[in-house]
C-alpha cells in the first residue's frame, strides 16, 4: 500500500524546511512540532518522518525531547533520522519512541555498524538513507559528497538484507519542481527488492499520483504541504492505507 509520510524537520526544536539541504536557506513554519504532528494524526495520517537537522550537523541526536513529545503525544509511526551515528544514539532514539530509524551518513561511513543494527533490531526497523546529488551519495545533512554511486551503494545494502530506503535527489529538494522520477525508476530496476520511499521535489497531487502509479512504498511530503500546495485534506485522502 502506498504511504503518504509527512515530514517534520527540526532546528532548535522548531519545525523548519531547508532548500537543497542548505542551512542558510531555512524557513520556520511552527514553533510547536507536536501540534503539527497532532494535525497530521487528526487527518488520519499514520506515519511521520522526523528529522533532527541539528543532529545531522552535530553527528549526535540533539532534539531528542521533540521525538519524546511526539511519540508520547500521538500514535504516529515515527521514522527518525539525524544524528543517529552510534549504538548509543540508536538506543536513545528507540527508547524515546521511534518506530524506525533512518541511517543516513552512518550507512556510508560505517557499513558494519548498520549491518549490526539489522541483526540486532531487525532490518525492518532500519531505513537506509540514500540521498544523492548527481547520482552520488550525499552525507552530513547533504553538506558533503561521498563520490559513491547510489546504485552501487544500494546494491551492497540490498545484498546485506536492507528492506527500506529513503532516497532524496538533493537537486530537487525544496524547489517544488517535481520529484526525481527517473532516479526512482532506475533504483526499482536495479534493486527490485527494496521498498523505496521517495523524498524531495513533491509539488502537487499529480506528483503523488505519479509516484503511487510507480508502485513505490511511499513518499515524504514536506514543503508542498507547508507552502499550501497540497492541503491536509488532500494528504488525508491517501492515509487510509494499512502499514506494511
């Protein structure tokens, strides 16, 4: 079932959006992420993509209190990322109420640790973050280019048992010019067993319908919602699917 997954990105406890991962291009949308999460839940949405942008920079979780508040204040299935780069941090995130963890930069820098997480927590609990710039993996909140092909990267993790990935084309993110459909088609062709969550560039309901027709697992919706391009009611129309 196709999943609509709203995003809340955090800087200093506030709900923000960046453009192309640029921290200098920050816009604050709410000082109360819990209320935003409750609005999603109230619309019948089941999942939330929660990203600690401060944590991504610091390489350790910073906004843990927001994760705790949302986990305690809603029943949303939260996938959490940003700063989860050690055994201590992943334990902290799960203890705070995360349902899944997105392994981003750490999946590039320490493959053995992430494979260990597959074995300890189960591969279904770990989403491999595969964010790309010109089809190369980007890390550290997209501030660095790894020079690793996204396809080689995903093939390696697919062989190691990965089941879920989130992939953002950095060149599309925050521009409201449409997702990277071609990138997701290539990933589907080369890595058919992976559950792909598209992220970045969504600007309209047409984009959501096209991604749904591609039989992806789901899509993350951020700026298009916060800028009023897609309404909460429209998101809710996709939200009656059962979690997979």
